[in-house]
């Protein structure tokens, strides 16, 4: 208690009263400093040193409990009086605690003994509060990155199908034997399926009658695309037909697509026309890969369709990466809200998107002959996803 501005201690029996000697004292969780004349220094600056009964730091009314990660202590002008006693007390309490504490003092440039002591005890001291706050931000970023690296290192790679590499390399060998580096879409889909990517069935028709037969296998609305290594941009060549609803429509579409291909490039080598089921709409995403001259294969995720060209809202990782990193890839794009159910729409299956990116990352790491992968668009649904278009390009030799 204080009497006439001086600090006294009342014993439990309420009789003996002893005045505290000069120095820093803690009573009932509060910190007090007794000066030479016995008067007590109590002010807002000292409150930064207050600890509760459990030994946890408090600043004003804020307790550095489980919901507080860091603290910034502002050593103001009044601490000139406290000096080394305060520094030693703070260093001891910070050492016993489990929270990082950063100090700010306007006297840091002068380097008084008390601040030198704090620095020697491993407590960062800054002369500008903005520097101290930026340092706290760096600590948070370091902690998050370290946790992410540890989580990734402890994770397990995906289980890939057996025989995948042999199937893919056989396709690559055939492509290269024809002097090509661009896989046609049917070939790209076969490689992806060998690595466990979930794809709708596809059929390659060499004639109009075969197109009608393939439509019967699908048994509903179909998409038809021209298949040619010489026609990479099928839409530009008029090589895509949507909503094919009958076998007769499939015959007519086959003839039209082949004719459009010939008009686009007279000497094009046309393998035929691919039929796949017509997919329901969803949020358009892109999953891809490119070869970096420094890091090798990378994996990319972002919003697809026209969004990737206009917004360029994508994230990258060096391949291979496991599910923890792929989940972060999906969540760190600016357009995440579109995948989480914007404007009343249903949220997309973020886990399925991360799994697909994970498979692609391991595929390109294993198949170093791949220069580019482009799955765009990938329709993201409430449950699952569907790859609507696929492209793979091999390394130039």
C-alpha cells in the first residue's frame, strides 16, 4: 500500500508495517519503483512491466495469454529513473516466458547501459516504433513459413498408379518418332490418366460413322473436337462443336469439323475427332506446369478460362509438392472467394483441386521430358472437378 506517496508493506496480521527499500518491487502482480526519498514511481510506463499472478505479461489491461502471440514494450521517458533494475527484471521475465517481445525506446540511439543490457540478453531494442512493428511482422512471417515447411516435410507423397511411367514414355516415344513435341489432346489425356488424374472417358473417331457409334457409347450430350498436331488452337480453327445431342448430329459435326480444319490448314495431319461427354459448368480453374531454367519443373494453380489471361491470378510452387503446399496454393490466389461460394453460389471442392495439383506436380517431376502442361479449363464443382481441355508439350531437343 502507499501512504503519503510512499510504499509500505502490511503483514498478514495487519500490525507490522515496513517501508520498502530503494529499488523495483512487485506487489499483488503490480510493479513499483521506490526512489531514494522513499517516494513511489507509478505511471503508465511501469504498467508495461505488470505481470499477473500466473507470471504472464500484461500491458495496461491486455494479458499476454494464449490468445496473444507477441508483445511490443514501449520504454518511455520515465524509465530513465528505473534504468538497470527495470532492464534486469524485464529480461528475466521475458526469458521465463514463451512469447517473443520486441522493445521500443526513444533512447535506443544513445545506447544507455540498460538498453545495452537488454540487447545482450537477446531482446531486440528499436529506436523507431515502425521498425519494431515491422520486425514483429517478420517474426510472424518466419513462423508461418517455418511451420509450412515442417508440415510439408512431414507429409506423405500421393500414391501413384503402377506402370504409369512406362505408359507415358511409350506415348512420348511415339510422338518424338513423328518429329513432334506437342501431344494431341487424346495423347495428353492418356498420360494424365496414367498418373491418376480423374478424367471423363474420351473416344477418337476416324470417320463420321465412327463418330455416330462413339456418341451412342456416351449416350447423351457430347463435345466434339478436332484432333491434329498441326491445329493447336482448335477454337480458332472452328474445330470444336458443343451440345451434340444425337448420332446423326455427331455425323454432321464430324464432317464440319474436318472441313473447318482443312480450311484452316490445308496440309494438316488430322487424326480424327474426339468425343467426350458434355460437362456441366463450374468455376473455371487452371492447373499447369512449366519448366524453369533454374528450378526445373514447377506447378501452377489459378482461376482459368479467360480469367488466367486477364487477371493472371495464379500461384506457383517448385515441383514436386505434397498436399499441404497444394492446399496453400489453392487458398492463396486473390480470387479464392469465387471458389468459396461467392454471391450465393455453392463452394467448390478445394481438396479435389489440391489433389489434382499434387498429382500434376509429381507427374512433371518424374517425367522430366515434359516442358509444359496446361489443363484449362478445369471445372471445379461442389464435389469433385472435371478437366475440360488438356495440353502437354515436350522439351525441345
